[in-house]
């Protein structure tokens, strides 16, 4: 007959439940149910709920029955990384079931959890994240995936952002025939290998192609600019890219930049990173570009801004978050010096060069 589970949280969201159980699994009996004496509460640590014992409360949810050992193994894998374990309960209907609960004190409980509100804000991202998580089923442990989960969520949020805005280019809309897609490596970053055919401009299909691409995240980049003093702020830090290339200059100048965290807009990230990496409060943002860093081999997408602010003498310093092992020094230079660096090919950073020429074009307007 299989086992019966009660779901009170994000797995009540049917698209997410189907991803976790697997697309090739036969339909299970699913119905609404209530668990008395418990309350589902949102938690401070993430967009998911916890279940607390509470006299007089009721937790609404779904009951899924006839779950196989394989189903339970997939559910345990998905839930195990979040310290949720199965315990027996009796539903309001009198039916015996099991439910995933976390140890007391594991999460900081907040207001009552609302499935509709959660679905609007986090449903799409959670489905993207679950597809990656379940892709590791049978390959990694739940504990290993839990360590990776902040990066998994960031990659998922980038997919959400990708669906919200297009560049508006008038380009060829050809067909793709995906033969195989494989996650060759996953850690802080990821690498995918893909086998495909694509439609050619003459309408024929290409031969079968083998390609690889680096899977990063959307990032916000911002160059603080003081239009009164006519100066900019850049940051300097150690970079492994130049090291890997064999460049003798390992510390590089660049704009302030940071990964867009799940739930953030690019603009919010730009303001946050400006304060974290340089101690600067931005007054307003000017959008410079929204673009791929290297579309031939990477998913990295940049949201680039100029941030108007005051940059008085003494604003320079050493900043960064110790928790992220950041050691960042800020440097303020005149716009004239900044443009000279770009003209002399001394920026060595594509977004920084782009910012120099954008600012040269818009500087008069900003200073007025």
C-alpha cells in the first residue's frame, strides 16, 4: 500500500512536489487535510516554514498516500539537507500519517506561513532550485547538497531574473534540439555539458554539437560617481582569474560588484554591495547596461550601474565582509584620470572600461 505523508509547507505547491517525486512517477492520491495541535510558521532563515506544536492551532496541508520506498528516498534527500525528519502524526480525520519536522529551536519562527504569498514570491525560484537539487539524487548526499544550497538558490534566482526581462534585440528565433544536458561539475560555481543541434539561418539543422558552459549567477556592478567633485570610486582586491591566466598582476581594480541574492532586485544589490565593499551610501542609480559577460561560454549576466553619491576626501578605506573572507580596498580618482586609464588600456576590466566611456558620454548631464 505504501506510506502516507502530510505536507504543510512548500511541498503543498504541486509543481514543486512533482519535481521532487519525479516526472516519471505515477500519480499518487492527493487530498486536502488538517493537522490539529500544530501551526505552520514562516522562519527567519529562509523562505520556507517550520511546524510547531501549538494548542488549539490547525495546520492545513495535503495528504499524499501510496508513496513507495523510492518516493520516500527522494523526499528524504530533498528534506534531509534542511534538518527535517519524519515523525508519525494523527490527522484531524483520524488517519495516520507522517510529517517532516525540524528539531526544536532549529529555526527562528515568525508569522503564520501563507502558501499563496510564498508561491507568488518564491514558487518559481524553488522549482528551479529543486530541479538542480534532485539532479544530484543518487550522486551526492543530502548534507553535501545542503552545503551547496546557497549557490543553488542563487543560480535559481538568476533563472527567475532571466525570464523577467529581454534585451529587445531583433534576432533569429531558431529551434534547438537538445540531445543531452549534463552537470559535469558543481560547487561554488557549476559547469554544464550539452549535446545539441540548432536551426541554421537557411532553415536546415546543424550537425550534432558538443558544448560546455560555465554556470554563474546574475550580478550587480556599480561605479560610485561624485558629480560635484568629478571623481569616481573603484575597488581593489585579489582575483583568481588573472592568477589562473598567469598574469603577474593578481590584485585588480574593478567596479563594486556582488551576486544578486534570491529575492533581491539588481538595484537593491547595487546599494547593498556599495555599502559592504566601500562603506558608501548611494543617492541614486543610473542604468548603464544589462548584458552577458561572455555569452559564448558562460551564463554570467551583469546589471551595471553608475551610483551618484558624495565622495569626499577620506572616504577611501578597507572594507568587505569577514564572513565572506573579503579584503577590499577602495580607491578614489578623478574622472580625468579614470578616462586616461581607459584610453591607455589600463583598466584591464571590461565593465570598468564600459563605465569609463558611458560616464564620458553622460558626465555633462550628470554634473548639470
